[in-house]
């Protein structure tokens, strides 16, 4: 086995079992707590739930600590082009841009149209089908930002490349999200919830990035590189996994009553969303292999398009169609199924690890 192959710890080895247990525990907690969960759900800033944000921060921080900021600076300035270090990363960024913005929104709309308007015509009304399609389009037009750090970290991706990739994606999101949604929904005058976007980027990217930079800089000087890599970093991984599992419990607890009340509808919605997620991942992975990207670039490049910026999607769905709309339900289901599916894709990536 190559030394670059990430090792699988106890919790990661049985992660599927932990995920299933956390899903069950979350639904049970939501059922038992009932309206009491609403108190925690209401702890939010610009629709970003504070407890969930804190847990996601704990997931992202271990990835940020690994970032070699001098390497990122050299990469952005193209100082290592002659060494061949920038080439694969630029190819990876190109793949990400093409898949995220020229392919994913349209394949999501296609899957939604096929299932909700055609295959499910006997079970849902045309009006509800249109709302479900709208919710799926909102998910497809908002590729992942924060959580890709977690998927990259768990799959052994390059933290430097992941940071650059997310930064580029955020900049493109500011420009293309509204036009793509307008095009696919045929709705004009959409106002992007800037508070949601700014808060999410600040909480999920800027704060952990600054914390990671300060930690990395201080420990490298105080303890040295060997201690940092062999002692400090291994201790962070269980923290990230624990935060991930607690996030699952909270998310499913928030939606426990809705899941139990509408299990059939949620299953119908989950099928096309899951197919879209796997399709985009495998398309990106094959594209990365075709471009001869190294594994540590290919893995995060495949993960970012497969997952979604669900905070933004949920907020826009509620603003456009209402809290109890079919569109809002689709974005919520996207949240619920994303973590288990992305963890499965992490396992697939690790199984397909190459040098």
C-alpha cells in the first residue's frame, strides 16, 4: 500500500453503521422532542442555524489546519508552473467549472423533469410536480462550498487545491446563480439572499480559514513539522467525524416529524436527487481520470459538484415559494440525503485511490 493512501480508522471503517444509527436517533429525537426541536431550529442568523454551523465549523477546521498557505500563494501566482504543480490544479479547476456550471444545473433539471413530470404522473399533481422541479433546480444551481472541505478531508484530497477550488466556486456563484435559476425556472426579478450567502461564506470558510492559518503557523513554529503531522493532525480526525455524526442527528431531528408524516413523498423526491448526485460524481471522476489528474486533485474536484450549497437553496426556495411549498421540501430532502450519499462517495473514492 502506498504511503499516500489515507488510513481508515475505527469510526471511518464502520461509518455506514454510525450514519444509520444517527439517522434513526435523529428521527426518534425529533419525534420525542416534537415542537421542542423548534427552539434549537430557531437559533439562526440569516437562515444559517447556529448549532449546525458550529458543528460544520468543527468538521471544516481540521481541513483548514492542513492548508499550506505558502503553497496556495505560489499556486495562485503560478510560480511553480515549470515544476508541473500548477498544471493539474488548473485542469482540476477547469473540470470543476465546466461540470458545476455548464452541466450540473441542466442535468438536475432534466432528472427532475423526467421523474416529477413523467414517471411520477400517477402519484403527484402537475402543480406539485412543478414545485418539486423548481426545488431541484435551486439545488442544482448551487454547488457545494463549505461541506466539500469535509468530503475532501475524509477522502484524502489536497487541502490546498480544495481551498482554491472553493474560492473560485464562490466567486462564480455570485455571478451565475441568479441567471441560471432565471433561465431554468423562467422567473425574473429573483433577489439573491445576500445575507445568507455572506453569512455562510464567513462562517464556513473565512472563520475556519483564519483559525486554521493561525493554528498551522503557531504549531509549525512551536512544535515543528514532524510533531504537527504525526501527533496533532491524527487527533483532529475523530473530532471531524464526531461533528459530522452530531450534525446528522440534528438535521434529521429537525425534520423528524416531516419525514414520518410524508415518508412516501420524501422517497419519491430522494430518488432523482440521489441519481443526480451519483451521476455528477462519476462524470467528474471520469473527467478527472481522462485529464490525468492526481488523486488528491481528482477527489475534491469530483466532490464539489456532487454536493450542494443547501443553505442558499433552502433560503431561496422559501423566499420564492413559501415555507410549506413543494420546492422547499425538495431542498430539505436534498439536505437529508446529501450526507449519507456523500459519505458513500468518500468510501468509493478511497477504494479507487490511485497514485
